[in-house]
C-alpha cells in the first residue's frame, strides 16, 4: 500500500507501515510512561503476520497502531494493540487515519475480517466513532486502568 500524506499547514504527515523500533518510544511515552522501555514491546511484535503502522513527522512517529493475529471467541481475528497519538497531535484526526490505513493494509493481505481490542475507557468514543462495538463489561488492567473489550467486523 502506498504511503499516505496529510498536509498540516506547512508540515506534512506521512502514514505508512512502520518497523517496531520506530514506534516503541511513542508507545512508551503515551501508553507505558514511568515503566521500563521494555514494557512498550509486545510479545508478537516481531511475528511476520504482525503489522505496525505509524504517522510520521519527519523521522518521528506521532501516532501508531499495531495489528497482531489473535483469535476472538475461536474465530481468526486481528487484535489491535498500541494505539497511541502523541499528546501534541491528539484530536487532529491522526488516530482515525492511522487506524483506517492499518485496517486497509491488513485486509489487503489477509482473509481475516474481524478485529478486536482492549479499549481504554477514555478512548471508547474514539473507537465507537469508527464502528467498533463494546463486547464486555468494564475490567481493570493494573498498569493501564479501566478497559472494555470491543470488536469491529469489516
Ligand atoms: C485514543 C487516541 C489514540 C485517539 O487518537 P487521536 O489522534 O486523538 O484521534 P482522532 O483525532 O483521530 O479522533 C477521531 C475522533 O474520535 C473521537 N475522539 C478521539 N479522542 C477522543 C476523546 N478523548 N474523547 C472523545 N472522543 C474522542 C472524536 O470523535 C474524534 O473526532 P473529533 O476530534 O473531530 O471530534 C489518543 O487520544 C491517545 O493516544 N490517547 C492516549 C492513549 C490511549 O488511550 N490509547 C488507546 C488505548 S486503547
């Protein structure tokens, strides 16, 4: 899939597939602040079926998302992980654009059509706006607070 560029005044943001090394610092800053950097790495980051996408300002990732194969209720599915936008870039449409680009990228290369995630409660509206649906009650993840499971079918 071709990279996508989004103009922001004089700046241009480029959305493209990313290497995990390019997004770990952003994940750490936004999702694992105060914890060791290793906490921003996920078990299946290096799997060939895992797909990382990020929005870049120059060489710096300012928004990122990862899809890894992980079944939902025994059905093949992609789990969305590490969805994060740099604090200075939130509410400017990048999260939505990165998630959409990542979804198209995995749909292009796989027959899997089901997506799920553990959504942080403050981010529920972000996912709802993109067609995701709550599928669980609230539960707590000690390092990251209250969550609900959500799914989306393409
Ligand atoms: C959740 C997150 C990834 C959203 O990224 P973003 O780049 O700010 O999202 P977008 O600008 O593309 O938002 C698209 C739409 O989603 C909704 N939305 C996004 N953030 C929202 C919020 N905090 N509260 C309510 N609605 C929100 C809005 O409808 C928004 O459109 P609008 O700004 O025109 O109203 C970002 O806020 C973030 O990194 N938060 C901290 C980490 C986190 O919670 N990650 C998710 C883990 S499950």
